[in-house]
C-alpha cells in the first residue's frame, strides 16, 4: 500500500553556539541560496522525495553540512506512520554504531590528557579481560586494535544474539569474557567487533572514573551543544522515531543493547549530528566546543588499516572510503528498525547525514546521491576567488633553466607565483612546486596538490648570486642545479 507523504519545507540552519558561529557573519552563511547550490539541492530534494515514496519508506531525515553550518536539512515521510507524525531534522533516531565515533572521541580525549596511550594493552586498564588467546604468538591486544577493528576479537560479547534480541547485561559480559576466544591474531585481519568498542567504552569508564554514558554526556555531547542526543535512550524519549522494519512494516519493540551500549546505544538527530560533523572540519586548540585539538582530529581521520583494493579502510573509529577522487570518512548504524549513516569529506568540508526508521532504509544510497549532486556545486560556490598578487619584479632574475647531468628544472613565473617545474615530466603542471619567499634569495618549496614524488618538497631553495647580481645556480641543502 502506497503511503501519502507530507513534504516539509526546506530548512537552512546557522547555529548560534560557538561552534557554528566561527565562520564569519550571518550574511556569509546562506550557501544554500547560491544558484548552483540551490539548483543541486532542488534536484536532490526531488530525487529523495520520489525515492522515499517509490520505496514506501516510513520516514527519513537528511542533513547537509558545509564547514560550520548545517546548510540544508529536511524530513521526509513520517517518524510515526500510524499517528502521521512528520519526520523532521529534529526527529530522534537510534544512530546505532555511529555511537562508536563518540566512544572513540572519548578515548582520544583521555589520550590527549596523558591518561592512556593507544598502544597500551587492553588488560592494563581492564584486568578482567582474560579472553582465551587462540593465537599466543600474536601481539597483545591494544586500545588501537579496538578502535580499528584489528584486534581479532569476536564480533559480539558472549550472550549476544541478534536473532532473538538477547542482550546480556554488563556484569554478565564481564563474567563470561573468559568463555570467548580470539578469532585472528591481532593486526593480521580486519574484523568488525562490537565487543571491541564495548571494551573501549569500559576503558573510558576505568580511566576517567565515570560511567561511560556519564563521560560521553559531560565531555562530548554537552560541550558540542548536542542537547537532544542521549547515550542511553529509553522508549519514552521525546520525538523518537517509531522503529519500522522493511516489507511488512511491523512496529518493533524498543531494544536496549545493555552491555554493548558503548558500541551502539546513542539516539540523536540530524541537527545534533551536524555539530559533530562540523567538529571534524575544524582546527585549533582544545577549548569549549573544540573538544579535540585539530591535530588529534586529523589523526583520527588518518588511515590505519587499508584493504588490498586501496579504496576502503579504517581510521581511528571512522571507516574510510574513496569514491572517485573524493575521500570520505564516516560510519553507519543498524538496529532493528533503524538504519543510519554519516559521511564527511574533509577536503571539501562537506558532510551528509541520513537517518531512517526502516530496516531497508538504505541510508548509503541517499548519502552517495547527495555527495554526487552537491559536491561540485558547493565546492564551486564556497571557493573564494583567488586574487593574483602583483609579481615581485626582482623574481625575474631567477627565471630560467637549471641543470644537473642533463636533468633540468625550469623556474617560471605563473599566475603571479614563482614556480619550479620538471619539463620532461609526464604532467609538468601536476608535478610543479611553488616557491614561497622566506628571505633574500631563499624560498620554501611547496608542492602542487597533485604532486606525488620524492622531490624537494618542504626544503629551502637558495639561489646563488654573484657580485654582479647574476644567478649562477639554485640548490637545496642536499642538491643543486647550475643555471644554463
């Protein structure tokens, strides 16, 4: 039976918290009103509307984040189909395994505070972690292994059964850990493990002296302004979407995952998750809504485990995948009746959040379409026009060809920048360096975005000038070229 859908209005949100107020004045925020972006959003909106209707999905909430702003968000269908409650950007969903990103954030906060190290053995903080080691020659299981799913641990804690939704309490999980055994030696295989992130949550509690949910609430959610996000939700949570599975669309009972809460318990909204997404796109020291310093965030995004196809892998807490030329970090979530996904393209400062209340919600399909339609438009609209600085006339004396054993470099002035190329390269434009002045006749070598190689990236290049003011050669600390 085909559902009748309420089509909700477009929502453009610029938050008033410090996190969302960092990027200048209100006049600079309505990126969604730029013609190219508005056109892409209109097409995406039409596609999502038609797709949700044709698939007879009960409800879906979607948000687009650019840098520090939720530039567009909308709900489709219903959060409660029986009562015809519309889905909105404020609808609460169980985000399931996206919760793992918050547990990982807590671990990295404690690491930055000097209270643990990622390569510490798990047993250092959890003496009761006495799992049977089927591979005694392998390395000890560390916190890093837990966050990257390279621990070799089983997928679930003892007693978890997703078919009949049996979820052991924390005390039973601890008591029965000795009944389980490792599946692989650590660091040899990637195996997704809810047990692994559950143990990470236990480490947060052990090191901080606070229960996992209290720590996440106090040190992650509140500073970020995520006021409607709950670590341990109940069925009475206001605005919670009714959990509707696929095909038969029967309403399911609320599920508390008990012992594995750190791996998948949180409930949240598109609006709140936009705040978490914007954190990933910021830099700077810790303070206020900057709950992790910029260097730690970049570390969190950096690949730790790469699949043989080089297109997918795992960072600290985040999955990493390459789609065309775009690298995205993210995580999906699945609980009975709820499927969710968040993906972030740090280089483009773009994030997409999709939350659904159906087992067949296919959030990844909506995420991919949003990136496909919006990335080119937003990147173009957000790019500041590049002004060309007046060329320093003294640079003319450096222009020319320099050689070493018939291997040449050429110094040119291109687009107002002193530039070094290798003329015989297959693509000299991609293999170029910009020379940034740092002192008399001295320049820092900065590679182009597409450069990959073992050249003088980051080195100081010095031009040797004789008493007549003629440039004789150019050299780095370990190499030089003579001017022809």
